[in-house]
């Protein structure tokens, strides 16, 4: 099992079943998990400077402030952690907007455990200085 103790992961997701799914997968990694059920709370937490995250899992259709706007606010607050946008609704326009806003990856639901662990390993485990991201 992947050990990322000491890392802080935000999950911005309004669907309770999805939220529990991510929490269940992530709890064994040792990471600290912070959840937000709407985009407004997430934006408030990062723009006030109180919260630091090493990785963000972001649903696209969260209430009050959508995932793209949340990502934009996160980047405008000079936050550089990877933002993994997850959505059940694909469109090329949405994908482009997500990348322009600063998303690191764009993934379609369902996101299976193997993909979650691949993302965690890719962005949260140490790599030799010469090794580039895929």
C-alpha cells in the first residue's frame, strides 16, 4: 500500500457516495484528507491562506462555485498543488476550460482505485531529480 503520510489531500465533492469512496481509498495511505461539499467553502479556505494542500481532487459540478472556478481561484491564490478534475460529463470545451483554469489532469467518472493510486504515486511520491512526469 502506498504510504503518503504527512501529505494533505483536499476532496471537493458534493455527492456523498463519491466522497465516501475517495475517503475509503485514501484513508489507508496515511494522508490527511480534508473534504468540501461545495466549491464556495473550498475557495474561502484557500483564498484566506489558511489551507495548504499537496493534491486536490475536484469534482466539476460542485454547488455554488463549480470545479473550474474553484481551480482558477486556487491558482490565483498562488497555489501550485496538482488539481485533478473529475467529472461524469465530458465535453471538449469543458476539458479546455479546465486546463486553461489550471487543472493538472482531467478524468472521467468512474475513477477506479488503480487510477487513484496512480495519481497519488505520480504526484505525491519522491522522484529522482532527472525523472520527468509522464
